[in-house]
C-alpha cells in the first residue's frame, strides 16, 4: 500500500505528464486556436457571413466547390476590406493559410447546419403536437398515429400555415414552429449578423426534413436524408414562397410578418 508521500509524489508526476502532453498538442491551422487574436476576429466575421449566405442564398454548399469557392471568397473580401480600412492583421498567416481558413469556414458551416436541425428537432414535436391520442395503447398504434399526423402536415405543405387572419385568409409560412426556430437560431445573441428578415428561408426545409423522419418512423431519428430530394423540396418551398411574395394580399403580409420576427429578435 502506498504511503501518503508516495501518493502525493505520483499525483505531481501525473500533473507534470499531463502538462508535458498538453505542450506537445499540435494545433491544426484549420482550427481557430491556431490563429492569433486579430485573425480570430476576422474569421469570426467570416463565419457570420457564410452563415448568412447559406441561410439566404445557398444551403447546399458542397465540399468540392465551397472551400475554394464561397468560403475562400469570404476571406478574401474581408482581407481586402481590412487593407482598405488600414486595419491591422498579424503577419505570416495570409495567403499561406488561406485555404486552411476556408476549410475552417466549411467545417463551421456544417456546425451551423447541425444547430438549426437540433433546434428544429426540439421544437417540431411540441408545436405540431406529434403525439398519439390516449386511445393508442400499444407502441404500434402510437407510432402509426404519429406517422399519420406527420404525413397530413406534409401534404400540401400544411406545416407552413399559421392561423387564418381576421379576414379568414390563410397565413402562409406563419406556423409558430417556424417562428420559434427562427428566433432560436437566427436571432440569438451569438448570431447577431443574422438579424435579417431574409434569413428565414432555410428553416422550412429543416422542419420538412424533421417531419419526414416522423412520417417514416413515428419519431425523430438521426439519419442522412437524400441530398437530391432535399434540394428538390427546397426548390419547391422557394417557389411557394415566391408565389406568396408576389401575391398582392399575401406578399405584403408575409414581408410584414418576417420583419416583425426580426424586430422581436433584436
């Protein structure tokens, strides 16, 4: 049995070994920890810009084109702006690590996509009441009931509709679930750059993908959905939003609602 002094000595050795190991950790240039303070600030801005881009322009950025495409462009534009503003940046990092920085943005974009999905998974079953009636007493009945609810919501994009207005007309893209997800993701303190009424296009797609898992399984299940099918769904949702936006009655109503959501989040 070890004495108290021996135990104390071993604890000190463990602490020294842990410190030595931490000193030998190699920080990759594709991580923010690799960058000095001024570059870190620039990359934080670049992250916000790429988030806004995928939220309002293109949610399906692919690795083979994104790293050398949009991700690199965001960095280049910010570096040029810094130079024009005569803002300082630490030497020795650009353009040597430009591509590593672009990789960092791409990885962060994936994290942002996951955040939207995580919030959607939490809100969708509550706001759409994806639960079985009391008459469902066995698991099979319970799952079938939830599947039927999800299927009905997906038909004709009913999941997008809120309550009818005072004139009895439909409220498109106004379901409380969409509002809650938008406020939870785009208007949080950590993503102030997304306080923008156009940053809501991506949310219906995430809700759609979550509802699909309920339609197929009766519960939320983490699985990879077919990207091609998601792109088709996204294009249909965009076309629907464009139709609503061009309508003389529903267009101004939709714009006012999205502006209200943005104001609520500020």
